C-alpha cells in the first residue's frame, strides 16, 4: 500500500490563497476503476480511495506515513507565477493588443 502526499492547489472558484497551506495524504488505488454497466458511473472496490487525511505541515504527514509503515511519495507544489498588472493598463492608448469591440 502506497500513498501520495501533496499540497492541494486553490480551486478555480477561489480568488485568494485561503485553505491552501495544508498537506494531504491519499492512498494510491490498488484496484483499477471500472464502469458500472447499468448507470455508466465509474466505480471501485478499493475502500482506501475514500481516505483523505489532512495535515498542517509536510513533516506531520511524513511522520504519520513512517509511523504506520506506509510507502509514500511527496509531490512538491509548483511555484506560483504571478504577474503584476494594473487595472488601468486595460485602458492604455498604447496597448500591444488593441480592443476589438
């Protein structure tokens, strides 16, 4: 049984970075998913796919995995690429890409 430890990114519905500093431990699937023939849903008989443990720090998640003898891999979060733009730049007369409407 192996697990993945990662820090979840913000969702598309979030504008800020709240609730993004936590770390999550999820077990890797041991049984492949299959399609239910009647409804067409994807199902799995793997109960560990429902377990999602949340930790405040990466060290806590690693300590938990080592204490319970769980093989794990850590996926580091990608650095954010933020470009600083100003709202007034939308209305500049020397824009590179002119407005089309």
